């Protein structure tokens, strides 16, 4: 499974003033998407291994905790979800 994160590319597009550089980056992304679509059409679908799935879950859990803490700091309200945190390891 390929994880896609758009934030760095979006930032690059917003600060890039040369349209040719922006178009080249978009073409590179399109080529990657086209290649992934071809793999799927060929029934070559990659499934995460158990350790990869566990790592992915831990990353998502850490992100959720961080977002809840930021919300708590911003609003001054205690989030009930933080009272019962997920285990550190899965």
C-alpha cells in the first residue's frame, strides 16, 4: 500500500513561481499515479504486512493523540479521549 501525502507538494506548488517547474512536478506525480493504476489493473496489489500495519496504526494513533492534545491546549477543554489513551504499543 502506498501512502500519499499531499502537503509537501501543495506547499511546493504554492511557493513555486516557475510554471514549468510546477508542471514538471505535476507530471512526475501523474506518472506515479499512472504506474500505480497499471499495477492495480494487472492485479498486482500490494497488501501491508503485519509489521507494516502495526507501524501504520501506531503512527495514526500518535497523530490522533497529538491532534487531541493540540485541541485541548487551544480550547482549554479536557478531551475525554485523553483520559483513556491507547496503549503505547500495539
